[in-house]
C-alpha cells in the first residue's frame, strides 16, 4: 500500500481570512488520503489548532504586520516595515526547508506566505490578487507579487475565470500567467435553512489597531439599535468568551460550526470587505453592509465593486452611523456560485514526482 504523502499548508497570519479559506483545502486533503502538516503563527495558527486538533501544527516566523493608526499612512508604514518583512521572509524560507526535511513533505500550499516554497517539491501559492492595488504604485506592487508567484509551481486563484466573478480586476489580468489556475470560490461554510434569530451579526477581523477602532465605534452605534445584535470580535483565545451588554451579545471568537450557524441565522451581516468574508457570504447568500479597513486598497475596491453591481452597500469607517444600514434594502445581497471544486484534479500535482 502506498504511503500517505505529507503536504504542508501554510496561511499568512493577516486577519483570519487566509487561515479560514484553507480549511476546505485541508479537509479535502484528508479526504484524498494526504496528511496535512499545518504551519502559521499568531491567531491564524491558534485557529488551525482549534479546527484540526488531531493534525501537526507548527509555528513559522511572524511577519508582525500592523496597520498605521491613520489608514492614509498604511502604504508608507508597509514600505518602512519592508526591511523587517524581507528579513522575516528569509527566516520563513529557512524554517520551511527544515520542515520539508524533518516531515518528509512531498508538496506544499502557501496562502500568501512568500517564503514558504521549494524548488524541489510541487509548491502552490494561493492568492486572489494577481493585481495588487496600492494606488500610484500598483504597477510596482503587482510586478513584485508576480515575481513571487513565479517561484511556485502553480498559483491557485479562489475565483472563477469568467467575467461574472467575485474578485474583479484583482484576480483577473489581461495577460494570463501560465501558472495561474482558477479553482473556484473557497468557503468553509454550508447554507442551511435555519430560523432567523439575530437582526444583525457583526464579524470583525484584521490587524490592530484598526480592528479595535471599528469594534469601539460599532458597540457605541449599536447600543441604541432596536433589535438583537451579535458581535464577534475575531480575537482567537484559548476559550470562547461570551458577554451580554444590553441588546448586544459579544463573543471573542466562534469556531467554524458556530459561526456558520450564526451567519445562517442572521438577517444582516456587517463586516470588513475582506475577500474571504465575501466568498463566505456569497456561499450563504446573505445581505451585507461592508466597512473596508482604512488604507487597504483591495478592500476598498471590493466594497466599491459590490456597491456598483447593486449587491451590497458600504461606507468608510469614520462615516458609519446606524442610518447607513437603511440602504441595505435597496441591494440584492450576495449570491452563490454553483461551482464544485475538483480537488482530485488540483491535488494531482502532488502525485508527480
């Protein structure tokens, strides 16, 4: 009998979206008789340990990316931090080589971790950003990202190639790269017919201090709301903590199954316009209101695009008031793509020697 192959799966710890969209991939690897070895850092690693307590979870060097206090300075802070980030990528590459040798890794899947690749084994890079928006420097950030993608055997884009898609110009370029494979939207959730229990579900995530700023603002705004609100902070800790303040039920974090139920049971979702969140809400066909992370060009673009296509409204973080939610009824809401991911085809890469 053929020995099961070890596949390294390593999402970046930037918000929780990269780790959560790897969950269906990890489950599919298990179903297809591979042994996933998981690696990340911080909250993303804690989340993976929660979801897959039976699997080996390893710590990688942290990028330690934080947002500027003022969203307008986000790009400049990233440039200032770039020597530190480059140093961390180098450390990450060394750690990856060590893991490959120690665990006899036969293939790897990196979700936006630039140093997790190898020339010796099939290496996959997951991204929805073939075009990296950064304002006037978009051409440069896209070129740098393309340089990274070319180090990998394949690049998986969690979207469809067709013109009706979720990522727009982020995941679709005029000159297609031969390494790019559109695998269809990824979501860990399943749509269920459950009774509506919550008027609004707020899902927070992303690096500090912007996550905290939005939490404080929304708690203040929703305090006078005439309805039931559930707020999930997106802070992964050793246990789930619940706190009720008036009409608001606050959780630090919910596991996949609990969050799946909460979304299915909610009338409206208020969240960041991160791509993974959009994929999840499309799968569950929800009405949503988006508040992009200040200074994050990608989230601003996605929110604008959803508003322009009459799917969901958005506003800037400092402009949010309860009145803004009234506009939701004028929008269609997100809808699912009937796209079944062919994991047998995807993972055939790891059967090549």
